[in-house]
C-alpha cells in the first residue's frame, strides 16, 4: 500500500480506503480469528490460551508487529498463533480439529455479515457520492477479505488451520511425516500463489461463496 504513493495514477481516496481496510484486518479480522481458536480450545478443556492471555478480543493480545507491517506494505500478513496443548483435550485429534476450524468459521460469519451490510446499504442508498462509494467499498472489501482468509486457512498445509483438520482424515504416521516437510510445503504454496497456479482455484472458491452470500442477502430485495 505504501508503494501506491509513488504510482503515477495515485488516488488519495483509494489509498484511504486501503488504509482503513488494512486497519480493519489487523485490529478486527485477525484478532477475532485468533480469539475463536482460543475460545473453542478453552471450551474443550485446554486452559493454555486463557493463561496466555489470548481469550480476549483485545487486538493487542493477538497482533504480530511483523505480520501487521506486512499487511500494510504488501496486503498480506499474519497474527500471533494461539498456542494449545492437545493433551488437555479428551480427544486430542478432534479437539485440535475443532479448535482449528473455529478460526475460518469466524471469518465466514464475519464475511457474511459484512456482505449483507454491503447489499443492504447498496439497496437503501441511491446517492452516488464519494462517501457512498467509500462506505460500500469498505463493506464489500471487509466481507471479501474474511471469505478469502477462511478459504486460504482451510488449505490442508502446515501451519494453516486446514492442516489440523487433515489429521482427522489420515493416519497419524503419515500426518507427522507430512509435517516434517512443513518448511518446503510453505515455500511451494507461496510459489504456486505467486505464479497464479493456486490463486486461481482459491479465488474461484472464494467468489462462489461471496456470490452465495450476495444471493442470500439480496432475497428481501
């Protein structure tokens, strides 16, 4: 985003919308995602997140300084992961899977809420003003980024949430063998995203969900 300042077609309004959108991601989207992990882990019997101060909606408990800087500069980043102890769950595999999927589900819920707000706002307000465009763009971006985060985090690769769900589907010996190659898998995934090989299918899934949410939100209209 910072590099937009040096663009020939620099647009101050677009920059402001991007700034508030990234602030939203850092101080709302990611903290709620991490809080959802902490909440479900605690409900399932693991007090590790609560003792670590992660059972809170306070953004400062979840923000990673480097991850936040990456979001502002490049548009993607990360928050501090919530530590859990699977031995505190009655069923460690099931407990880890439920804790993991809580984050993406929270993003889907937020995505649905913001897309509904965007559709309602678009149908109730007909004034094509700068303020209208800014509000609508923000609501739509907030919904879209939440859906994108949910879809991305459900990829069955470490350290994403989907890898925790994967352990329910394959034998433990294969799962832990899979984790040995975590570093290389992450590098490969980023290469596939950068080259568009993986971003295409992920975008298709995200757009399908977004279109579904828009259709549901549009029913009253």
